[in-house]
C-alpha cells in the first residue's frame, strides 16, 4: 500500500478551468503539505495542515484552496487555471517528530494549455 | 532570495568513489538540515538529517557534515553506487512552531559504472 498517494498523476487541462488534486496518507501522520515544483525544479511549500487546521499558508494566489476533510486527506482545488500553474504538485505528510521528516507522494504533473 | 543554495546543478562520479554534495545556507534560525533523494517520476525520499547542534551524522554509506561557522553542509556518499544516481535536495528547517522547510534546487548525481 502506498503511504502517500495522490490522484491524478497527470492532468492536462485548458486555461480557465477548475481542477482538483487529491491526496491521502495512511501513515497516521498529523501534518500534511502541498508543495509545488516549478519548471526551474524549485520545491516550494504552498500549504500545511495539522490535524485539519491550516498552519502554513504561503503567498499563494487565492485561486488555490486546500481542503482537509480529515487528517488523512488533503485535497488541492485550483480555480481559473493559468499557464503559470503548470508544475508538479507534491503532497507530503509528517509526524511531529524531532527531525520533521516528510513522506512525499509521487507527484501530480499539471499541464495547463 | 534563496536561503538554501546548492551551487552545483550536477555531479558525475565513478562507481566506488566518493560523492560529495554541497549545500550553503544564509539563515542562522535553521535548527535542522535534511537531505532528500529524488528519482524521476517519484517524490523525494528522506535520506539523512543533522541537528544544528551537531557537526556530523553517519548512516551507512551516507555521512552529513555541518560547518555552522561557514553555514555549509555536505553529504558524502562512499562508496558511490549506480543506484545512487538521483537528484539530491538539501533542506533546512526553521526552529519554532511551524518548522517550515526551505529547499535547495537540487544536485543531479550520476554514478557511472
């Protein structure tokens, strides 16, 4: 069983559409994250939830809305998609351990045409 | 402004030799440093970490060295194996409540048989 799973793995869509990426973790972790890796390979945190509460909200357009129905799920909804949203989006989870080690999903490659 | 820098985008090493990956940081508020390894089409996986109060941590073939005065850390892999070929990310964690990770851009390591 995959520890952190994201769907879909690939998503191709038109500008202006609304899309969602789902993430689930079966590790029993308290904290989940969304990261964006852009074309320059720069990994940047977008959001972090701890026990369904938002704890990190970086400077991200409000077209991006995370939703955490329970601590095992963190979904990312994106409205009015733009070309610049094309990237790989990684979901991750962690327990509140000393090292803060993250467990990542395989990534969801979003292409906006 | 990048607070965590990996100045070498790529590194090529012969199998059996030592691989040294470098990372520099600018912020004294980091309390933990982590190395992640990433294969194509997969999410990053945790490799090894070091607390800011230590100067060395070793795990099998992997050793991380921290030089706080120089704000520099390095990952040594010895002996290098072809399966080590991947992108290696350095990440630094802020001390405090949200423990946000700041990532370098990665170094692509190729270990040649």
